[in-house]
C-alpha cells in the first residue's frame, strides 16, 4: 500500500496522467479546471515534458491530434464551453483512430452558462458532440481517487482500442480535496505503434494519419470496422458500482457527484425501511446496460439523479426497455440535488402502488 | 547517360490530381526537391491542409498527417513538440492559412515553432469551386463576390507575409512566385532555406508562394500566369520580409 496524500481532484488527474507516462499537455484556461493546467505548467518542464498554453481550445485539441499521431501519450483538459470548441478535433481524432485523453470538468450551460458544477454535457460526451459516426470512451469519476485511477485507465483503454477517451468530471469533483493513493499508477510497457508518424527513416512506406475517404464504400467500411471495435468495448469494458441492490425494490441511477449524494439518500431511506439501491455507471460509454436490464425485472422503478435537465435518463430507459417507470430527480444550471431531495424522490416512489 | 530530369524521391508515384496548368504541382516539386537535397525525407512529417492540396498526403513520400481546415500549424506544433528531432512542415492554401486558420498561423509564428510552412496564395478558394478568399484582390470576381470584391463590405486582402513579419517570433518569411523560370528558381532557394533553418533549429519559417488557379479564375493557364505577373505580384510584392540570420549578419 502506498501513502495517501491530500489532493484536489484537478491536481489528482494531472499527477495521475504524469505517472501514467503522459508528457504532452495542451490547454487553454477555463474555470473550473484551472488547477489541472497550473499543475502541468509547473511539473512538465521539470520532467522533460511539454506544457503548452494554446491560443484556443481548437488549437489545443489539434495539437493533441498531432502528438497522438506520433503514438505518444497526450491529453488536454477544459470545461464545457471549451469542450464544445474541441469537438472538431475530437471528431478528427476519432476518425483517424488515434488514442488521446480529453478531460471535461463540466460547468453549467448552455452558452457561457455558469462556473458551478454540472453534468449537462452528458449528451455531448456520450452521443457524439462532433460530427460523424463515432464514439468516445467516457469515464465518470466520483471521488478524487477515481479522478486519478480513471485517468490512467482512460489512457490504457484509449490505446488498447485506438478510440479517444474522455474523463467526464464536474466542478465539485475538480475542486474537492480528498486523500488519494497514487502508488498504483505507473507507465505501461512501450507497445509497438506501427501506424505512428515518426519518420519513415526511408525504410518503410509512409504512414498517413487521416480521416478522409472520398470513396463512400471505403468510408463505410472504415466506420463498420470502427463499430466492430466499439462492440468489443461494449462487451468487455463496462464499469459500474452496485450498492445495496441485492434486495432492492427501487433503483437509483447516478454518476459522479450525483452518485455521492444519492448514496447518502439510499442509506437514509434504508433506515426508514425502504428497500432501495444504487447503480452507479462508471463508464458512461459503454453504458452499463446489463445490470440495469437485470434490475428492471426486479424493481418497481428507477430514479435517475442528474445535474442536468435529464440526459442519462434516456439511456436508463433504453437499457431497461421502459419495462418500469423511470423518473428524474435533478437540479441544473450549477445546482446540486441534496440528499433530502433524492430521499424525497425515493419515498414518493416507495409510496406509489402501496 | 546523364539524367537531366527526374521525379524527386520525396514524391510518390501517385499521379497528381491538380488541374492542367495549376501551379500546385510545381510547388510540390520544389518542396520535394528541397527534402531530397537536404536528405531529410526519412525524418520528415508533413501536414496536408483542407483545400486543393488535401491529397498531398498521397504525394509526399514522407510520413503525412491530414489536418482539419486551417489547423495545420497547430497539428504541426503537436508533431514537432513530440518529435523535436524530426522535420515538420505544413502545406496550406490561403483560405486554410489566412482565414479559418489565421489564429493557428499567427500563434505558431509568434511562438517561433521550429516548423516550415509552405503557404500557397492563389487568391481564391480552389477546392470548393472558386469563392472569395481573404487574399482575393479588390474587385476580383469570384462565386461569392460576383460583382467583384467590394472592400466596403468584404474588407481588404490580407498580406500575410508583411503581417507575420511584424512579429518577433518568426525566423524567416519570404514571398516568392512560380510564374516564370526565374521566379521558380528563387522559390526553390527560399523553400530549401526554410527547411534548412529548421534543420539548424532556427525556428519558424514561412514561404508564401504566389500561385495560380486557372480553373476558378476562368483563364487559360498562360493567361493565369500573366494575371499573376500583372495583378497579383503588384499587390503581393515578392521578397524577403524577415530573416533573422541576415539581421544578425548585418550587425
Ligand atoms: C471546417 C470546414 N469548413 C469548410 C470546409 C470546406 N472547404 C474545403 S476546401 C475549402 C477552401 C480551401 O481553399 P484554400 O485554402 O484557398 O486552398 P485551395 O483549394 O485554393 O488550394 C473549404 C472552405 C471544410 N472542409 N471544413
Ligand atoms: S481548382 Fe485551382 S488551385 Fe485547385 S487544382 Fe484546379 S487550378 Fe489548382
């Protein structure tokens, strides 16, 4: 066991990325992820890495694309408005089948929105965001420890499947201080990357990093191939936490900060004798459909707790094939549901049908 | 038998798709010759733009990356920061470099990124069928300035070389043309120097090449070259706009 240190979520991401071998960071200032960039600016020059404050998020993500083409670990971080600007580059990275890590420490929107925590970029992260047929691997931490662990995991998954990954956090997770143990995070063995552009040395045919296919049959084939890989990811990489679900009549579904709030509410409801449990998706894509589908045969209903107008709720309905009612318990615009609000929702569902 | 003319090694065998009489082909050749002569093909990574040169990744024999419209300097920045020992260049049109990608261009220049940019100024958007470019001349008729570019509403053409030369970051900026043999030879020298600078770690070099687009200018290739001489070059004077090594020597 390593030693625990007290860290802010944003800093934990940065330190975890460095320990996982990331030596290239490109960003543009935005609240509430500033500490992450500041940490990188301090550390990277000391360890022979690259920290570059780009002229915009558009430029930053395209710098990421450049490094990703060389096969080296690379990341960028931002918050909602900045992540909107990155969508062009994300689509190109996905289209060129490159690994990269994008961090979104979400804040309220739309537009300039606010600077308080939010989960309203769920659709953008999990359903596309940029143009074209593609997916991101999306991981949602709900503690500072997970901010670190999932950062390392995101790099690994992204490289394993050649699919860009996104860590979808929020302002509370970024600012929150908790003890973390980073001793488990290390750089993986260097793998061969025969596709990388590092110079032909005049010994091989040139490599091309590209997403342009003017022949539609070829582009269709490329998309088919990518979706075959997505299928494997959906089969093998779903992560979720199941809490008090064994005998549950009601299933709360929540991720990130909403899951922490919901857990408190579940514990409080149990004290009142209500059989309620929580399923916390850790991967938002692939979405953990199986445990929700199983729960749908046992529980009387689902409560989707979100810091948005209700986005994940659509995936809950799809996963459960609307077999049971799914209700929304939410705040938005930078507000966070309280445990009492979630508890009230649970009580209401418990009362129904009695 | 002495070979007097052959394809540069740094070009592949893929047939170029450019229109007859288009000077993109000459510029490709000059870039490839510079790469050959400096012996850097094996460590060069090129960045293709969005524009008529989008397929440049098939034509240059070195490793290549296709960038989003205008983002080539940012992509090249990432490449060069990850591969400081390699040679990184971009090849971009005027819409790509001076309109949608202006921020990326100016900031790569001001950071003094040790990269080489080949900027092809043909005063029009070729690929999309001849719309007004930031470099289209006042009065120039294009698909989106059908009554001629009206500077009152569409503003004035941007002289990229002059503008970038005001920055402290760049090492070398020169504007050349490829409308006659004499100018082609000068362009060749400038392009080679722009790569040589990078080999020597001197920093940002940009060569603006005044080019032609006979197809969208609606001219024969020879008439287009005449238009370059009579209209383009007077607005875009050829010459060195910045050369830090010469500044030093001069002192
Ligand atoms: C984001 C985006 N906007 C617009 C386009 C469409 N587009 C393709 S090429 C081009 C213009 C290129 O013109 P220029 O850079 O002058 O190069 P040329 O074709 O003249 O060589 C445009 C607008 C695109 N591909 N991507
Ligand atoms: S459209 Fe113009 S710039 Fe493009 S290949 Fe044809 S002549 Fe050249």
